[in-house]
C-alpha cells in the first residue's frame, strides 16, 4: 500500500464535498425533530430530490434550477408525510418508512431515461484572496456554492433556534405540544412547516449527490445517506454545530476509505465499504451509552387537540 | 369545519375495512399513474390483480409463483410484526435475510458433494441461527446501551450487502464457475435443494414453514403469556413494567424471532427459487415485508392474506411489464402507495369524523 499517494489537501477538500449532502439532510431533520416529529423518510426524500434535481438540471442545463426543483420535490414529498402524521395522526415510524419506500420507487421510475447521462454541474466558486492562500486556499476556499451554503445554513439554524422567538416556539412545540397548544400556538401548522423545511433540505442534499458529487444518476445512489443523516442527528444530541462536526467526521471516513481503496490498502474492499456503516453504529453506541441527552421530549408522539 | 373525534373504543369494522379501502384507493391512484405512463389503467389493473390467478394463458405459470413469492414475505412479516406490536422497530430484516441465506448456503456447500438427509435440516438451522445472530446485534446494543434499534438494524443491511458481495465473489464462489461470481447452484445439489413438496404447486419447504409460523404466531399472541406481554409492552410500556414484564427479554425475544424467521426465509430462497448466492439474489423482500406486516394489521392471519396479495402484485407487476411495458419501479411505487393509503385510512379506526359548524378552538 502506498499511503503517500493520498494527498491530505485533496482529502480535506473532497471530505467537505462528500459531507455536504449528509450535512444538509441532517440539518433539515434536526429542525423536524426539534419540532417533535420523527421523519424516517429522509432517504426517500433525498433520492427523490436527487432524480428531480438531476432531471431538471439536464433538461434546462442549469444546476441552480435543478437544486431549486429538488428542494420543491423534497418538500412536496414531505408534505405527504406531514398530512398523514399531523392531520391523519398516523404512526410516524411507519409513515416515514413508507415515505422511503415510495421515494425509492418513484425515483427509479422517473430515473430510467436518465441513466448514463452526465449532468451540468456547479461551477467552483473561488473566494477572492482567500482561495489564493497556499494549501488552505485549495482546501477550504475553492468549493462550489452549495458547500458554503450548507455551512451558512448551520449558522442560520443555530441562530434561529437559539435567539429568535420562532425558534423558541418551535422548541416549545417539540418539548411539550400540549403546553404549546394551551398557550395558543398552532402545533400542527408549526410542525408542518418544520417538516417542509426538512423535506426541502433532504431534496437539496439528494440533488447535491446527483448534480455535484457524482454527477450522474444511478438507481439507489444515495445508498443509505439519509439513514446516516438520521444517525448524525442523534450523534449531535440535537445541536446544529455538532451536526457539522458529525457530518464532516462521517465525510472524512467515507473519503478516507475510498482513498484507501484506491491506494490498494491490504484491507479487503468490502470491509472498507462497510466501514462508514459500522462506524455509524459504533458512534451511535457510544452516544447512547452516555444517555439520550437532548432529545426533544415530545419526539415521535402524536398530537391530537381534543376540543 | 371537519373535526376528528376520538372513539371510545377502536372500531372493529374499520380495523377490518381499512386494508380493503387502501387497496381500492391504491388501485385508483395507481390506475392514474399507469394512465400517465401511457397504458390503459383498467387493463393494467386487470393484468396485475386478475390475470395471474385466472387468465388461461398465464395462470398455470403464475399460480405456483404466488406461493413462491408469498412464502418469504409472510415468514419475514410474521417475525417483524411481533416486534412492531411491542414497539420494537426491526427494519433491517433484509440484512437478517441475507445473512441467513449466506449461513444456510454455506452450511450446504460445506458438505458438497455429500448426500445425506441431514444436510437440509442443518442448513435450515444454520440459516435461522445466522439471521438470529444478525438480529442480536441491535438487540444487545439496545438492551445494553439503549441504542436506537431502527438505525442499527438498518445500517446492518448495508453491512450485510457488502458481506454478500464479498462472499459471492470470494468464500462461496463456485470453483467450477469459470470465474463468474456466485456460488454453486444449490438446485443442482439434491441434498441441499429446497424442492417443491407437491410438484408444480410452488409449495416448497419455506412456504410450509411460513404457514406453520402463522399458526405458531397466532397461538403465541392470543393464547400464550408471552404474547400477552408483547402486546402489553407495545400498548402500555409502563403498565408492562409494573406487571413484571422484563423489557430486555421482550427485546431479545422479538428481535431474535424476527431474525431467525428472516434468516430461514433467506435460506429457503437461496436453496430454492434463487438457487445460488449471487451479489443481488436478495430482491428486497425484507423491506416489502414491512408493508405486508402493516397491511395484515400485525395479525398473523392478516399477514397471511397480505403476503399473498403482495405476492400477487409482484407477479402481476412482472406480467404488466411484459405485456404493457410498465417499468418494474412502478410496481415498487404501487406497493409503497399501498402502505401510505393504509396508514392514512387507519385514522378511522380510532377517530370518527364530525362536521361542526363552529370552528373548534
């Protein structure tokens, strides 16, 4: 094995790219869970976003339109989840699973004609001055806009949750929907909005995979990234900045194992490709062994205002 | 203003009726989808739900297929439904199915080319143990560390798939396979083959096991203390604790049974209809079984019927893609929609709709 063939600068740069979809999806799910809803359909919304964004990107030649459309598709799919769980009071775990199954079916149905096509991809955005810095410039400051957008979104979500009235209400709904309802907040409406935000983020995340990271469409290409995003929310103890850490750690593992495969490590390829999932399990175990701190108290509970 | 009012008791009528309502709704929306794909919706629905059973041209082939496809679905769904009843969400049955298949086939291939009646039972045992062991991972982690079993069991599906890729081109690869990935074909190894019990009926040993599992689960849930404890844990966890139910024991039991049944299903599939371990012999039964479990109301008899219906959509779907060129993914979407509509209509079990003139505050 030749470790010297792994370039640390490129490694960190590609780490940021591979972490971005998980970061976006996990951030959306964080907001959903903060409002007290567990949406297990992230994988389904991601893959639908991936194909919808890809299709629009290919047909219009504009990846930006692709991203916008992917966010809309993700949000629409999540709206189905919202209606079922919030208005028709269905079980959130089962509905989320159903959403994933529907999303996988829908995406492969739409995606058939798009197999093997290359899509237009986002231009790299060289940040002036900073990107000219040695090493750090290549590593951190010459990425596509979505990478910066995702990091900015972390800051926005953090600030909104922590410092604004809207964030306070959202958290109140997630901690105790009965108390929030008694105070006159529209629990269902707030939750639907959170679910839509989560869906849009998952859609963007999917489109990032199909438009930037790969950039191609293959069936089932998200390969469990949505589930990993769910795990990262737990890992982050429902705190936005820890989502960033979790996603980048995970991105690092993914990139490193790919690099090790390419460098011809003596570890079997299969063990390497298992490693992201195994590490996710390991991280979940470590986090849960410390106790489940930070989970919103009303997470996954059904709200029905009687009278 | 439409308002939902909680019923004093869950409606028995709606509990039975919602699966049928959901099927009808799925047919309507699915029909619209088929029309959008450019096929005649009535013809498509007829080909999916009617022709596999009653068409003179296809029924002879597809009727046995019904049991072949329903067998694993029922077997897996029975296992996971116990967990769902107790609030333990094992959604990684696909992984347990794969590992069961690998262990079962591995046991059989280890004896190749010996001939003995004991080989096949040993393979069943190995398959069940393999699936059981794979399900014990989330069980132990949940009991010991409180780790979320949904995420762990699902992550293990991806691990199992990577493992399957490894053994099918490595450990279990057919030495006479001229370099192609995939194991020896167990169908051509009589001692290890999962053959039809009645020629031409589609009834192989796995289907028989599925039927036995239905009976076993029915007795367990309705007549045995353990079944009562499973239901109690799901419906009132605190009450269950006060009644002296050991939650760890329920977790081990539910996940263990689900794993063993899924593992057996995998073994029967690989020794029978699939024939060999290949990188993609698994056809997503572990996930479809989730739909089967819900559609069957988590009730053994319901699961039996739901499994047959879901098998019908598989076969009908193949037929529809052959006759009308409807893509296979459309059927997958169709099955997903079925679960969605079922969950949507389930609201009527516990609530009734009231129209009130004044707006509810």
